[in-house]
């Protein structure tokens, strides 16, 4: 599975060459001056990664760490209603079929504004107001598109 280990090389002057990074060490030195790997060690598959992070001669501890306290799924508490209203506004921008999301965006935007008034630490008041306002504008555009869909066949263009 793994290639055979390659011992540390030496050039013609008997100065050892590091198996990890290829730098040449000084006579009698035990460690590579660039990456810090022992020059007498063979090549290891992770040597290039370990040397790029300066982790030679450091052991990796693999184990389970217990969290200090309860871990929250979301890093910051936000107003979920305003986020949902914004998603409905985005979905309502789809031509023709998006008209189905306009009343949902308006309703959830109103709920989000009420929640932001009751719990101001969550925020989302401006986003809720923006969702309510944008849903009215999108409703006008959607009704215009549906009107065009009805009127164009009657014109015979």
C-alpha cells in the first residue's frame, strides 16, 4: 500500500540530504536546517505536510476531546422568522410561479417584525421590514407578468 521507505541520501561529499524537503545538512548535523526532521530517518508519507507546518519532532495526539460545555448548532442566535421571510422573498422573485410565495413572505415578514419587537436581542427588525416592503413590490411585478400572459394572446402578436 505504501511505497518502500527511502533512507536519507548523501551526496558525494557525505553531507546528508533530508528525505522530507531535500535540503542538505551540514557535516555531523542530526537535524535538517530547513524542516527540522532527523536526517537519519527515512521518508514518511506525511513529511511534506508536517514540514510545511513546522511540525517535525512533534507528536500528533489523536483522541476525543470533551467539549467544555454544551455545543450550539448555530454560532449566533438570530431571528429565524426574518431569515425564513427573506427566503420566501427570494423564492417569490421567480417569474409567474413566484406569486405563490408573495403572501407567505408578507405574512412571515409581519411575524418576524413582531418577534423582533418582543425579543430585540435576536435582531432581524430591518430584514423583516425589508421583506414586507419587497413583497409588495414583487407582488406588483408578478401581477404585471400575469397580466401580460393574459393580454398578449388576445392582441394576436
